[in-house]
């Protein structure tokens, strides 16, 4: 029962990622942003805007302008509605209405401008984490993907090695509303991954990504949000991993809170070193931007692609000329990867 609120938070976080929702993304009109290079996390100068997802439309900027207009109108109305609360005919409903819109618009605009960040305490503990992220792409209940997509029940399983870097990534304006707006940290995917398709082994190499931890209403519990940019589409049977930005959402728990609550139920990956608990599964989504949402002006619809799971990275492989010291170091790394005490 002590873990029930965390399971509820996990369910809400997963549902937030899995259900269609509205958000904004970067456009071709960004300010210069820090790039993410998947292999080394060192941004080459020629990829100065690679971290941003260019939609080729001004929709997200129109959305930001619309939010600014709402905030301005609400603030102007509050200037007369608040004093009227002390009169004989107060406009209580109008005041609450405008105050709510001002708070909502201001919070989103602050995130787009980089003035509001995520849960830095949890993010600091996760920075430097190396892990295996296994994608399970296929049809899920509630998805808005085309009816023929994944109708055969096929799955595309893709393991990727990820490093949650401590380096800052500027997503440009207006950033990624589903994360923490403009500010995030670099996500590295050295070497990419592969799966077996109809024509044999298929290599998939993301060009980079970013991650952040969104705070929740419960202290010590955060929503782990990250994305990877895939330059090309990958397909297995009638399931495709589309080219572009793919989003991931899960739940993480501070080790002190987890220790106070006792043993964690279910599938949980414990981050080596920090002890942060990462719930083993999360949601994978992509965005749809077309005329139905005015190309991002009304926000962008998220489509369910599948799920992902996190686990320890693969242990180092033994070499033929391995020395006793190297063997001891490798075995210690294997013990840490399996979560055993060293």
C-alpha cells in the first residue's frame, strides 16, 4: 500500500505519454541550439541545430504567439477584476477564469523560454547513467496509428545502449513542451542498435537526443522524459519505426524515498551508483503534425508506437590476452550490472 501512490504516478505518467496529447515542437525558425551527436556527445559545428526538430511550418510559433495573447488579455482583465472582488458586485468566476488562463499560459511560455526547468535533484543523480533501452514497437490499445499499422501483431524489438549525459542541451524556442520546454540534457546512443528483419540484420543509428526529469506532485518521484532522433525509417513486417523524433516516458523514484517505502514491487531497474529506481517499462510515442492541428499551431498529436524497458548495460567481453587485473575489473563490472554487491 505504501507504494500505491507511486504506482498511480507511474500510471498517470505512462498514460500521459501513451494517450494522444497536445504539445509543441521546434520549427525551422529556432535560435541556435546545442547539437547532440549520438556517438560521443560532442556536438560537431556542422550540426549546430541538429537537436531541434524542424517541421517546416510556423505552427508552433503561432501557438506561442496565441499563448502570449491569452496571457496578455487575462492579465489585462485581472487588473480590473481583482479590485472588483472588494466591491458590492465581485466577478468571482471571471477572476478565477482569467487567473487560471494566465497561470497556464505563463507556465508554458516560461518553459519555452527556458525559465522553468525540471527536477534537477533527480536529474543530477541520473546524470552519467549507462543502460540498455529495449524498444518494443507494435500496435498498442488506444493508438491512433493507421489501422493497417501493426495489425498482424508483429513487434519490432530494438535494443539500444544509452548514456544519460550531464551535458546541457538547448532545444531552442519553443522547445519540447512534453519535456521541460527549452532546457534538457544530452542523450547519447553510441553505436546504435540492430534487429532482424525480412532481409536480414537491420542497423538503426539515432543521431542524438535529449532527456529531462519532470517533477510530479509527489516529492521524490519524477517523470523521466527523453527522445531520440532517427534519420531513417526502420520496418519489420507491417510495423515501422518512423523517421524523426521518437519520445519516451517513464517514472523514476529518489533512492531515499524508495528506501523509506521498502521493497519495490514489480519490474524496477536500480541505477548503479545513484540508487535511483527506474520503473522497468514506459511508453513510446511519435508526433503527428498536419492540417488537422494547423501544423502545430493547435499543438501536436502524439501517436502510440509501443513500449520500452530499461536495464543494465551489457558486461564487458573477455579478451584472449586478458590479464588477471583486467579480469577482476570485468567481473566487478558484471556484478554491478547485475545489481550484486561488490
